[in-house]
């Protein structure tokens, strides 16, 4: 049960110039992915667990300065999975 | 007990601050009870299962016509649920719908169409009337959150409940921890409401991303798993639910699509749904998913969504409601470069979840009586973790019923609660420390992948006795590896607990599926070795409870309410 060493896609892009270092994205993320030290006006929020993103966009929708963009990975945008492979194996 | 424990005494502990949980808290607060809510998120202003707003609400309104009366909808329950329904509980939920709907309006929820000032009611999912109100419910949950805050409930956010406390088949609290601060809570309560939602991250989907799921990936069957460990009975756990999603993005929005008139076509351009149901795209969700699964297996895939025939006004409404349910869906289409107004959109079958198998009022989860109380006294359940589930409305109504049941239960509760057992508390802590301090070990991601692969291959939409037995063996081996799971931090510790809960739900599902030797509701429970629906022998509930060697099964005729199988005194009607 080893983990595949794939690079992790970051779905939550934060524009350093626009970000005002408020705590809203941290507060609103339902998956506890975005971490920002409360009240710290120096540090950017960190997307600590990018592979646990639901792509709900709540962080983007709440951001007061439109600093956040949700970027979908290639396997979501151009998906090539054979749907039949998801429909089970038949064991006689 | 060691330091860093906070002990709290309350009347009601609510697990989960979604629609069901907040609706349960409200009548308790109104009755003057002390309420503690534990919520894994940070705010109470978003819906638990969809994370944002609501675009439709199912209700009878008793507005005059026969179809709009509770009794009319109740009469149709057996056909809507393929005969597997707790008529007592579902009947009460439906009868209470108009009252709870009016309560929600009194909280400030505006169900009316902004342009016309009337309710925009649509027919969908095979229901025998236009019961779905299509509305802009962006603020729906904010009103409930506000109500709870005004009632002065104690809300513990970023806090996961990991173990219920019971004695003599009666619940009296829970252990929980805050996964940001590491603070542990020992909470004693006269009643507990479990409202932690459905089970997701349990099978694979097209994108292969575990958290790309149609329903909320942070709902991981915590209530079902904890309830099971505490001795509560579960029912309908054999039934799985899938939906149709844009391929690559498992997102909500199907209801809006079909109720506004979208079509599904196969690779030949055939509008195939009518081959499966005379209602076509307006069939129940279970039928829609089943039809698409069949088309894919017949080699008629890919399946496409076709909106090209719709008038501009409908397309505009569709574009608007889509982002109410999932804010990022327009961005997905944009990044993909697809215009759904003019082009076909490829559709996939989503990953599975355990919720209500695409069938309203037949929930898969904790069996409850007409007060929302489980087989464990003072332990209630509502929303998608309970056996009567009906989306947002089902969560709101059964949640409120459970809250009122709690008020009665607390009035009759013994004046003193059992003391917290320090050994039990320390056992939870040392188990957590074991995951956090482990140098090597198994990652929760890899552990979960094994569960998902096993469910997808052998417990998913095509089941056989031998496949299910194989799955149960694999899931059993996995359970032995649970102590080896490694958590990198407190957040990871929360995920480790979720992974254990997902695995346990998979085991319960496989056990129930093996017991039900028939096929019912198409691919919601499709046994290739028992392909027919067997009305003579299987008009029954499959109940799963904790046995001496793992999950144990009982069956109960659907002529009885599930509470007939409860060991505690018969339900107070």
C-alpha cells in the first residue's frame, strides 16, 4: 500500500498581489485545506492539503479581493477514463 | 485524566452542523435546553452535503389540490421506494412537511421566485406531483446558522466526534477533538443527535481523485460508524447511489438539468431514457443512473447531456441554478471549452455513495423511529445518515422532529449522567497518539484507496455472492491494519478516523448486500446471481448491527416499522 509519487496538483491559486491576508478562505473551506495564521497580515494563506480539494469554490466566492482562482487538473478537464472500468468486476 | 481534556455537560449534543443538525438544535434551544454542536467545518452557514446553497426544496404544501396533500404522497410511497420503506417514519416526515416549510419561511428563507413572487414548482425524480420548489437558496443555510447562534448554542468547529458514550443501551455523550488545536473534549449529554451525513469517498470515479465526489467528500459515514460501534441498528445499507455527472467532474446539478428539460442521448444520438422508464428523464434518480450504467455496459456509451433544444429562457435559468448548487461548474465548462447551450456534454456515472440509493424516503443508515430515535436510547439520527432521507427537505423535517423528540427524552432523563470513564478517555487518546507518533506505517490515502478499489470492483453496481465474500475478506484484512495508519498532523488524524469509518461502512454495505439475495431498484442493488426482484421473500428490510464477530444481519418485513426490531421499549408514537 505505497503511495504513488505523483506531483500534486494545486487547485487553489492565490494571487499574492491581490491577497489581503484576511482569514476568510481558511474559515470557509469545508475540508480544512487552507491554513492561515489568524490576524497575520504578512503571511499568505497556505493550501496545505491540495489533493483533498472538493472544487467547491467557496474560497473563491468569499474572497473579498478576487485573489483566488480554481484551476481544474487535466484529468478532470480532459478525462479519458473508460466508464465501464468503474462498473465492477464480475466474479462468478 | 490527563491535561488538555475539556469536559462539558449539556442537554443535547449534536454531531454535525448541517441542515439536519441545526434543525434539531433549534427546537431544543427554543425549549431552553443547553446545546453543544460539533462540526468538522468552521461555519454553520453552508449546507452539509452540498457545501454551499440549495437550488431546490421538496415539499407538499397542502395548497388545495389532492396531489399537494401529505396523504396523496404517502399513498405513493411503496411504488416510489420499490416497497422498502418505513411507512411510519416516512409518513410522519411527509405529514410534517407543510409545518416545517412554514417554520423555514418564518426563519427568513425566501422560497419564492424573485421575478414572479410565486413558488416555482417543478416535477422531478418520478415524484407524483410538482413537489420541488426551484429557488435561489444561496442563503438558505445562513438563516439556520443564525437561528442557532441566536439561541446561544455552543458550537465547536473543526471538531470531530470520534466515539459515542453509552451505558445500558443509552447514549450519554461522546469524545471529540479539535483538529486545529489538539484539544480533546469529553462531552456528557442527556441526548445525542447524529447528523453527520452520508458516506462518500467509498468508490472510484472517472477523475480518480478521491475528493472529487458528487456529494460532500468530508461526509464519511462518521455517524453510521459510531452508531454501529455503539450498538445502533442500521438498515438499507445494501443500496448504493450513483448519479450522472459531467465526465471528469463529479458535481451536483442533475435535478436542475432534468427538471428544466435537458435530455440524455447515447453515442447514436438516441434519447434512451424512455426505454427504461415511461417518465424518461423525469424518472427517479436511481432509474436515471441505472439506465446510463446499462447503456455503457451495452456499448452505447459515451452518454451525452443535450440542452440544445431548450429555449433561451430555460438555458438562462439553468446556467443560474447550476452555480447555486456548485459554484465552480461554470468555470469547469469554461476551462473545458464547452458551451452546454450549443454542444453535447459527455456524461459519466459518478462514484457511489451510501445515502438513499436515488430513492426519496428510503434512506440507508441508522434506523430510527417516528421521533428520530435510534435503537439506542437517547441517540437520535437525522438527515442523510438516517433511514428516512429526502435531501434538504428530508434533513430539515426529520432534523426538527428529532429535536422535538430530544426535548421529550430529556424531560424524562435521569437527573444524573454516568461519570466519564478515565480509562476509556485515555484509550482514545493513546490510540490517537499511536497514529501521530508512528514513524513508518500505512498512509490513510493508501488505506482508503484499497477500500475504494474493493468497493468499485466487488460491492459496487454489479454484485455476486463470491465477489462480495472476496470483498469482505479484503475489508477484514484492511481492518487489521488500521492501527498502523500514520497521521502526519492533527488534520491527518481526522482523516485517519474518516478512513476507518469509510472502511467500516463498506464492510456493513457488503454484509447487507450479501444477505439480500435478489436485485432491487436496478443497480442500487444488482445481484448478478439473483437478477430478479423477489417480492415473495424479500419485501424486507436488511438490518445490520454489531455482532460478536463483526456485522450481523437480521431481516424484518416492511409491514412493520424498523423500530419493531429495536431492543429498547417500543417507540412512543
